[in-house]
């Protein structure tokens, strides 16, 4: 499969500057809603380039607005800015300077890509309409998209369509995933707290053991996907942690079970929640313990709309050719809170190849991962082509 990449000359000319900027962001990672310095950097750059800039949207979010001509159409492009609480182990010269914090998901790259595109737009102005650049905080499970929306994101900065991208380790640089329909899974975080009665481990008859109840519940939860969900539907119910007790010979008062639920269909998501609640409630009752269920939606099923996916594919095809657009691998069940935005505004979320070798081929959320700088001008050129096609001059 050939990969002739038509990076725009104006983007290519300044690519090294934005790679250096990306390294700067990478070396100073900030966790969700703590992106103070990153936001300041974004604000500074956008103001230098003539954008109307609004900081502190939804906390540490930033929106840069650029209007050209009299066109009534508006487009939004979103990049996430937050890092993860991971100790970096890349050995890079620009590795994190903050112990235990790391850009292990490539949000430094996403931010740098959008800044590179922002500079391009400010210099060329080859569009007719309004461009809203959305720099979002706290994508990593903390509800940054919802916080920005609650702060009036789309009322203050209306968008006819909205777009975003994410890097994809394992996919060669120069290739994209872009399709209508489900593009990322829903993600629900579930915490089950079981309360029984503590007792001496040698005299269990005097207690009500939440640990045994937890063990039974964990096994029963495995039947949801295997027995309640169609074999044609993708779904995951994973128990990530069981927390109980501190001693060999003590039956504890409480036990906690931490679970993640992933689906690619809203109806399946609803069914899993129903069955999980039923299983936990009746299993707990059978062991004479009480159960408290905290069921928190982190993200929805991310649904790309058909027309906007067509715009994205057209821009990508102009950049790398249609044969370098591939379908989403069936086994990918990652979540993405851009899905909340797509429930309000039509749009498309695409995956951008991050490479197959070295740090770029390392899976995200891994101490050895790094965003691939070769993908930066490709991503910026994609944004440029998309905006110029959508906001036709």
C-alpha cells in the first residue's frame, strides 16, 4: 500500500518548530484540570496569531475563535491537553520532568497538531466562515468534555460540525481510521461496596463475610457478556480491582469491587447495567450482606455521523489517498469523552497512525510510549484540508 503524503508546504516549513513545542509540552505534563501552564501556552500562541481567545472554559479549557469572510458556517476542532499519572520510562531527552506524571496518551501531540494548524490558518486564511479551536482539559476519565459543555461551550461557540483525532500506535504513520458509526466504546466506571459484619477468621459463623460475596459476584458477572449479550455485539465487563481486609485472620466489614464496562451499542450498554445491578443485588442478598452500587458513565458510545465522516474521509484522501484509510480493528474498545460532544453536535473522530516500531508503536497508557513526531505535520495538514473544504472560500 503506497503512502504518498501531500503535506502542505506551509505546514512542512514550520513543522520543526511545532515538534519542539510538542517536546516542551511533553516535558511538563499536567493532569486533568491541572493544565495551567499548558493552557497559558495555548492562550499565548493563539493571541499572538490573532485569534479571539477565551480561557478558563470548563476549568482549564481554552477556545480560540477565528472568523474569516462573511460565511455563516462554523466548524469546531478539539484537542485534549491532559497527561496521566504514570512514571515515564522512555529515556528521551525531553522526558517528563515531573515525577509520576507523563504524556502517555499523546495529548501533547494532539495539542501541538492543533497549534500547528492554528498557525497555518492565521497565516493563510483560505476559508470563509468561523473556526473554533477547542483545547479540552481532563479527557482521561475526569469529564473534561462535559465540564466545557456545562460551561456553555456550544452556546458560546456554536458549531455546525465538530471534529477530533487521536493517535493510533500499531497503525503506520500516514494511515488513518475514519468511518461513520461507532468509533469508540462507551466507558462506564462501576464501584460496588459490600458491607457485612466483621469477625475473627477462626469463627466465621459470627460474621457476614463480604469477601466471599465479592468472589461470587465477580464470577457471576462473567455471565453477562457470555450469556446475556448477543455474540454479534462487542462488550466488555472487566473487574479491575477487589479491595478487602488487612489481615490473614480477620473477616473484614467491607469489600469493594471496581469494574469497567465497555460497549459499542447504547442498547447493550443499558442491558449490561440492568443485569449488573440485578446480579449484585441478589448475590449480595444471598450472602446476607448489603450492596451499594456507584455506576458512573465516563463516556458514551462515540458515534460519527455519516455526512461529517464523508468530509473527514475526503480531506484524508486528498492528503494520503483513499487506500490509506482503513477500518477500525474489531478488538479496539477504548473510550473517549469526545463522545459527549458528538451527542450534541454532528461530527467525526478519526485515528491517525503513530507507527509500528519504537516508542511510537508502544501502546498508549504505557511508560514507554511516545507520540510520533512524524505524524504531527500529517495531522496539521489534515485539519487544514478539512477546514478549507468545509468552510469553502
